[in-house]
C-alpha cells in the first residue's frame, strides 16, 4: 500500500501529465477499503411515484385506471406486455410498464416500473437496486383515523414545495440551516484529512449538507472553478490575481454581510488551492470519454419521445462526484456525502410529455454512475438514493396530477440488498362516492399516507455510513417512535 | 436619455454646496402616517438642500439599475423624496410585447417559420433597465417579477410573447393598487400557463378528475398571504408557541375550483378556443390579453376556502368567483407585512427590523387616505423610511443586502455609459453558475424565484443571528468564482452576443472607458474615478491601496517621441483601467449594498 505521501506525489504528477489514474485508483482502492459515501439525488418538484413504481395486480390496476384515465388522453400508463405503438400519445408510444418481481412477495400483488426506466429494471434484477415504498415525512406511525380526526400527527406545511424539500433534508421547514447529511458527517468528519470536502453539492445550496461542524462545499459539474486564467493571471498579471483574491476574501468594512460573502470567497479559493492541481481530468478515468461533456455519449440519455440522444445534466453532476471520489486517497477522505439533483418533476400538467424524459434522465444517470463506480472499484463503497419533496395524488386533473405525500424511492449500490421492495406497498382502492378513498393508505385526492418515515429512511442510510444509534436518535428525534423498525434493512 | 451630466468640476462644486446645506438642514423626513399634504410641506422645506452625492448614490442603488452622472445630479439637486415623487409620477409604458412582436416580424421576413423567443424578452428587459428614465418603475418591475414569478424556462420560444406581455403588466401595476396587481397576475395567460390554471376544469366524478391545484396553492403561499399568520411587523403569530397556518389542503382544493374555466382570450367562448390547438380558434392577441371565463367549464358547486365561500351558481360566473377569491386574499391582514417585507428585501435590506416592516405594512393597510393596497404609498414608505435613508442606520452591523448579480452588471453598465452596437441591447441568458452570473432576468428555475425571502445561509454569523439573506442562496464557491471570471471577461470585452448573428467583432454592449483611460497614467486618480462611479462613498484606504497596487502592477512604458510604442502603451492603459474596474466589482464594498 502506498503511503499518503507517495499517493500525493502520484496525484500531483499524474494530474500534471494528464495520464490515466489507474495506478492511483488501485492504490486508493487498497487503502480505501474503509471508504464510504452517500450520494443523494434530489428530484425537485415532487416525483409522481404512481407512474414510477406501479402495482399491476388486477385490483390495483383497476383502481389506478379509474383515477388516471387512459393512455391516450389521461395520465395512465399501459399495462405490462402492451406493445409500443408507432404513433399516438406518448404513453401509447412507450408501450407497457416493465414487470419486476421483488424477492419478498407482497400478498398477491405484482409490480412494474415506468417504461422509460429499463436500466433501473436491470439494476433491480441484478439486485443492485432496491425500492423503498410509501415513504414520507411523518411525526411518527400514523394511521388514517389519526390523520382525519386530529391535527396532532399532521406535519406542518405539507404540500409546500420549499418546506417539504427542507423537511426531507433536515427535519425542519424552510429557514432550517442544518441537514441530516451534514449531521451524519459531524460524527464522521474525523475520518477526513481535508474536512472541507466532507459534504459536497453539485446542484446548488442544499440544506441536507451542512451540519454543526460540517460545512457544504459547492462544486460545478465541470469541477472546481479557478478564478483567473489557468496560468494564474488576470489581465496578464499574477499580481492582479493576488490582489483580487485578497480583496474578495477579506473585509475592510468588517460588517456581517460582508464577512458572510468574503467567507464563501475564501472557501472558493482555498478549495482550488487543494483540488486544482489534483482534480482528475474529464477523460482521465471511466467517468468520461470526451473532453467536452456536452457531447460525451457517456453523458447522454435517449429521449423517449424523439429517440434523440441528449445531454443529461444529472449524469454530468455525477461525473463530478466520480472525479472527486477518484482523489479521495490524496485528500485523505474516509467518509463523504454528495448532493446532486434534477428539477422539473412538478407535473401538474402536460404530464405525459414531461415525466417520461425526466425518468429517462434519472435512469440513465443512475446506470452511468453505477457503471463508473464499478470501473473505479467503488462498487460496495457508495450508496446512492433518491429523495423528493413528496409524491403526487392518484387523481388526475386532466393532464397532470397535484401534490401528494408518501412516495416510492430508489436506493442503489453494491451494499444495497437490491431486487426487493422495502415496506408494505400501499393498497389502492376506489372511493366511497363522496370523494373519500376506501383504502387506509389513500387520503382524499389520492395522496398516500406514508407507511414509512423519512427518518427511518435516513437512519438506515446513516447506519450503513457508520453513524451510531445514539447519534441517530439525536439527529432524528422522532426515530424512537418507530421502535425496532428504525432500520428498514435495505442496506 | 436625460440631459447630459454637469461637467465634473461644476458637479463637484454643486455637491460641496449641497453638502454644506444638508449638514445644517438634516436628513430627509422619515415616513409617517400623516396625510400626504403634511409630508409635502416638510419635503418642500428641505427641497432646497437636495441630497449629498452619497445619499443620492445609495438611493439609486435601491431604486434604480445603477447610479450614473445624470441621475446622481438630479437627486443631488432635488433631494431623495422629491426624486421618488418624480419617478412615481412618470406614467407606465407598455414596451416589452410590442418590442417582441416587432422583433418577431423582422425575423419572419427572413424566414416565415422562424420566431422570436426568450432572448428578445431578456433584451427588452435590459434595454429598459439600462436606458429608461423611469428607473424606479423598472426596478420595481424586476422586484415584482421575483415575487409574482413566471419563468422564460417554461413560457418560452414563441410563447415568450406572453412573458413579454406579463412584464408589461407588472409595469402597469407597479405604482397602482395591489388588488389590481393580484387580479392581473391571476388572469394573465403567462401565469395561466406557468402555474397551469389555464384550461383548468371542474371536478368530474366520472373520471375522478380534480381541478389543478398548482396556482391555487401558490397564489396563497407566494403571491398574497404566505404560509403562517403574521403580525403587522412580519413576525409570525404564535399559538402555544407554534406558528398558525393560514390555509390547509381543504382551502387549496376549495380555491382551486374558483380558478376553473379560464382560457385564451377571444371573440367567443367555444370549446376549441378553450382547449386551444386549433389555429382557427386562436385570437392573435391571446398572448397579450387577460384570460377569459368559459362558463361551461367553470365549477358551479359551492367553493369553500379561507372562511368564505363562493355560493353555488345557477349560471356559471367565472369572473364573479375569481372576484371573491381575489378580494378575500387582498383583504387578508397578512398581505401588508408579507409583501411589504419582500419589497424591502428586494430594494433596501435583507433582514429589516420588524418596526420597519410594520411601518410599510401600515401604509399598505391605509395609505393615509383610507385606501388599502396603494403601491405608491408602500414604495414611499419603503424608500423614505429612516431605515432606508439614514447613513447612521446604513452603517449598522447587520444592515444591507448582497446585490443580485443582474444588478451588479447593470450598475457597471450604467456607470460607464454602455451603449449597444446594434441598438438592440443584446444580452443573452447568463444562468450558468460556473461561468456566468447564476441568474437571468425572468428566468427563475421555479416559481420560488432564484432565492427565498426566508433563506438563511448555513454555518456562519447569519445562521447564528437567524438573519435572512436571500441572495446568499445563489452564492456559493462555484458562483463566486464564476462571477469573478465572467466579469473579468466582460469588463475587458463588453457583454452580449457579437451582433444578432454572433459573427460581429465584439460583444454588443460596450462600456465607455474614455475618461478612465485618460487617467491611466495617474493611477491614484484612476482609482478615485472608478470608486466614484461604482461606490456610494470613498472606501477604506486599505481597499484603495490594494486596487492601486494591482493597477500599478501593469507597468506603463514611457511615451517615446516617435510614438513607436503606442500600442504597448494603449494596452497597458487598457489593462490598468480594466483592473481598477474589475477589482472594484468583485469587492465586498461593491457587492454588498448598504
């Protein structure tokens, strides 16, 4: 095993020569048998879980179709086995949903996935992908009569995008400044030499990442951004860049807002000081095959409507994650959390045309990432999972659906006990004729009352990462209400 | 543009004179709830004193797209309150849609299938921002577009005409009444498309369809009353220590029924016109005209929400339903503090005192003449308030705001009298964080705007103090470097595509550095000149020395008698000027508005 000093020398020299990093990968893999990372893929807008993971047994499908209309003018998908048509609505052209068989049978139910996520069907069948069913923000175990009869067990601000995004990531509404990803890292940060890179976003400021000690670092999909030209000059002068850095990173007026802004500038420069020379190139590893990411086939997904191969911004973000993981040895990182995301999931309208391309991007990006991690020898070290502020309503508003609550999510990685659905899949039903669904899992409008909480979801991931039970109880105060079910067992 | 600026020496003399007078005469009056005539008297008594250059500059940072010689001169002459009154008196002008249609017609002459799109809207927004005399109205349009959000990301391409019309609508309402603003936002087809209540239909028990709740929720959460009950000072009311929600899911569903049956404007309310898609039923003005009600697609069952209801209708009356909904929202006690606090944040300071919010909210509730929702009164309250105007307050530890990137760019362009080579003010989207500004006008990633009013940056002093700093939500290690590099490029070369075909010699918008270039061999004078143009008052000696050292890092070859090194000298001059400007534009002194 190479010493850290030798690794650093390797990293610098190799990056300077632009060679592949296979030697370093091997060395890192040896020393990094201990390395673990969580990667959160946030789906902004509220992904419609009803069309993502489907129940295809007759009773479920009949209830689903009753609410969602038909494949032509409504928002329902076609049943398993339906041939894709050459023309017509997009749902007609996509063909039938893709059957999956979970390892644990669920009482005579059968299941399938949206036709545009075939690669997730493959990952599921290879047991690298698990589905967590009907998970959402809950104060504790809640049954329908609790919800209907009292407001005590109703989380506040349900249905509000920004607040529910915040609650999923942090347990608190908008204005909260620390999330469970960062809190996990607070206890793990001792494993990291360059602690600045413990919690990294490639998708904007996300409350999931900061903790008490843990600060979030923002990376661009293209990597760390260096101020000035690559030769270290601004307007032809290194002195100008030096002065510029000083002006940006310090304050003279010394008041709070100036200090806040200067602190971010300071971190920006400091990060490049460390990463700039060692960050592997776009084609220096299995994550990229072209120097221009916008035209790299590895980063392209097939649009389900036009069949064109298009740039996938989510895959590009994951490319940056992979490149950062490649230098974990040089940086001396034992544990990391990463945040990436994709917007556009708020399908109130034109859902047929909007949802399929988004799912195609998600599926392609996850497969691309799994392939890349495999080639990097990080198969078992990285667990990737989705989150979204809520699911959606079963009922249609004509060409879309409105905000829901419980949702289904994906967890992927070598350590994941894939090929199964975790949690009781909700029961679908019709209504009583007065707008109230008969199923105990369905609220009015067909929002899912979650059966499992975001806290349990987080705790399961945290436990895998190495966070102790006692810490989890502090980070997720409602976790104890779930008793022995605190760990959902998917990883 | 307004009359040419005074020559520099005369301007300085005038400023000195005004400075003496204001030193004796005190500051402009703070806003109070007295009748307008009383403050008129007070204002005219102080009018002779005008304002100092610093006071004028600060106001322009709050109420315009950037200070320049002519606006500074005007405010110094008439004072801040009078200038605000002048600005409020200037009438609205609808320009954005007509400009878009003209651009579209010109494009179609070349190719009948081609169309104008998003960039034409962005250009027209910048054109008004940079060159309009009614700077306050333009600035308020931008502020309103960040509250009543629609986005070119979704309302795009040929439908960008609707976004242009929407921006005109915000302009018409900027100095009007909030009730009208809320009504016009509700009925605009761009909003109908963006939040999907265009073509919204009633519940159908057969198919199970429910009305779309998108607009219904956001009109409450974002455009009028917010999520929790508020005190007049903007703080949350508490019950048992917890905030009190303003609405629940039943209210959302109830009010959603109100917003059914609206679709494209036209000469009839036929089915094909409602559903759109048939060119024979597409009125040419539908993108620029409010949606109309189609009774046959409007819910007639009772609609219950927010403690009120639209009673069952024997004959469907969509307009009557919306009237009740908008009236109910307008009258809610939350609106003054909810909208007032955001206007303060957009213009003046990110974390205003509750007392400041209350003074503004009070003016919203009653402008002094018994009128609720008077935007002129609200804007006067925001800008004339002591917390906006007083230097003593502005120097406070927690005062001010991080200027949004769009406003940094316009401040630079106005300060240096930038002109458009093509005359079309071509500025393209600049949304990339790593290489651009992380922001483009009217192009928010979602209805939640680029940043939330309640955003608190994590892990630092603002977090500990629970200070809201919205613009920090788009500020991070990537964006800060992206901004610095982007400005490095545009300060040197200009900004925007190189002409309409992007094949020209240089970017379309060109700043004028003539005066600065003339001072390039006198670095201290150059630095003073640049600071004067970009900052309200002289910064610290430390900043001056830093910028000076950077400028002097570019050595200036001495002039040869035969001028054989003229090019080298010109290059050195240019670099010195660019250096002084760039280093000021990336300084906290410039980025943080006080």
